[in-house]
């Protein structure tokens, strides 16, 4: 992909460079050609002025010396030719008037000036003419010569020069121009290639990093990337992290499922050993199978849910759900005779409602209350209040047991970490709580209860109030 991109960029650059340098060369060619023609015209104008200066009247006729100061006028076929033509002022009735050559330079033997038009006094005409296969620049000037007695005569002075020496200048210029443009083009191509190599190096690094991720040798894209590529890198890192979290969630869900099914299976196991009437067994089996079905459905839903988005569900009254769980746990731990209470700080009954899935709330509170009942001596306390942000509910679970040792601390929220290795368990319950609460952008923290002296679990989850 990157080789193709490099090739496209280089091809585009080559086309643009050829068009640019070609256009530049053509423009300079035209400019220099115009400059050469303008220089030739100015040079011919100087020769015309020299002829005018050399002219004189003898016997009422215009006279120019046979030998002029410019030696090329005196040398046959020198490439510089001059002539003075005479005739009446041209008008519409005299378009085909015969020209009379008053004077021809010594170099003009055999040169034909018959095509030269007679010009009005003060008129000039610069042309490129062809004579006997040769190209010339020609400048003509019309004048009125006032002779003796005030007699005026009209003349047209003509200077013609071979373009060979001007063409040589143009050819020499073009040779130098195209050599420089070609050299400059090569330098620019090499520079562009190096710039592309440097500019595309972040993409090569990105490709290498992606290959490492595919091989499992890296978990994210590392390195410094330009601002233009950084959003892509960040999005890819988020995608890879999301994929890793999803895999981890699937693995954890299997553990959570096994952890959640442990209680219904224990009830079923106990029901088979009951000595009382067999009529009770179908009812127990049906209820526990229904509970297991709910657990499987809930865990599957959690496995496919996105952990980055707040889950929207029916608002669940927090203290009502808590009272139901306490009632159930009182029956499970009836031999322990636990005293459980709910305290609402500045709230009325049923004032707090959890915004999310009811199964999530029951999973959170069920795990925390089960741990509290399991590890307490005789007392469990649940405190409900609003957080600093009005859309957050704070739930505090406390017991009067041995508490969580300081050396364990927050590590107890990790999977497989257990404080009490005597009681049965897998160290999953608090990790499940951490996972669910984090999915709602909430908080979980552990500590020691200042009131009861045992463990204290603090959670913060989204809510609304009835107040």
C-alpha cells in the first residue's frame, strides 16, 4: 500500500515538475526571443541614424558617401545592408508606385528592396523578411528632406540585417537554459524523493507497529507520530485496547458465570439430600433453574455490552432492591443472626433511582452484601446518599468483621485476590463489582469502617432522584 502511495506521489511530482519546468523554459524562451528582436530593432535604429547623419544634398539630390563608418555596410554580403528609396507620398491612388533606389550600401549588391513599402514621414516599420532563403530583420523609416529652395522630397531609409548572429545568441541561451533546467529538475526530483522518504517514514513505522500487534509482540502502537497521523494512531490504539478488553471480558464472564451459578447449584445439591417430602423438590428445582437461566442471560448480555458506554435501562429504586437482598440474605445466614440496616443521609425512602440495568445493580449489591454477611460478626450497615455531583449516588457497605488488611488494600478488587482463604470462594465477587461499576464510569474504593471497625466498600454510580 505504501509503495503504491510513494509511486503515486512521485509520479504526480514528476508530472508537475515537467509541466512547471517546461512552462518556465517556454516562457523564458519567449521572453528572450522578444528581447533579441527588440535588441535587433534598436541596433538597426542606430544604423538608420548613422545613415541619416551621413546623408547630404548635392545638386538637389540626396547623397551618401560610398564608404561609411560602419565597415559592414562597405563589405559585400556582410549581412548588413542599407538603402535609401525615393518616391511620392503613397496614397490610395498610388499603391503600386515604382520605387527608385537613391542609394545602396556597398554590401547590398544583388539585394532586392523592391518589396519595401514607402512610408509616410515619421513612420517606422520593423519586419522579419525572407530573401533568397535567408531571414533578415528589417527596419524602415520614412522622412521628408528639405533641400535648397525649400523643396521637400520624401525618402524611405531601410536597414536590413541577417538574423544569423541573433539566432546564434538565442541558440546559445537555449542550450544553457535547458541544461540548467534539466539539472535543476534532477536536483528537485532527488530532493522530492528524499522528502517523500522522510515524510512517509511515519507510515512505515505505523505499518511495522501494526505488524507487531498482529504477531502478538505488542499491545499498542508506540512511537512519535506527526500531528496529521496522531488521530489515526490514537483511534487504532483505542480499537486494539477495546479488542483486548472485549477478549478479557469474555474470559472474565466465564468466570463470573461459574461464580454466579455456584449458589443455585449448591441449593440444588442440598435439595436432593432433603429428607422431607419429595413434593418440595420440583418447586426448588424449577425456581433454581429459572434463576440459573436469568444468570446465563444476564452474563451473556454483559459479555457483549460495550464497557465504554453508560448502559441505559429502567430506573431501579436502590433502597427497595437493597431491602430485597437483605431479606434474602437474612434467610441464607439466619443462623448467624446478622443485624442489617439501611441509613439514608438527607434522603427520603425510595428517593434514589439507579440509571442502568437492574441485573447490574443486583450483581453489585448482591456481591457486596454477601461478602459483608459472610465476614461480619453480627452487624452490616448500608448508607445511601447523593454524591458531590447530583447525578451520582454513593453507596457505602460496612460490617463489623476483621476488615481488609492494609497490605492487601485495593488489590482485593483484582480477580483471584482473596483476604480470607479459609472460607470457600474464588476471589471474583469484588472484581465483578469493579468491572460493572467501571462500565458506568463509577468509582469503587475499599477501606476500614470508622463506625463498625470492619471492611468499608465505597461505590459511586449514576442515579436520579425523586426530590
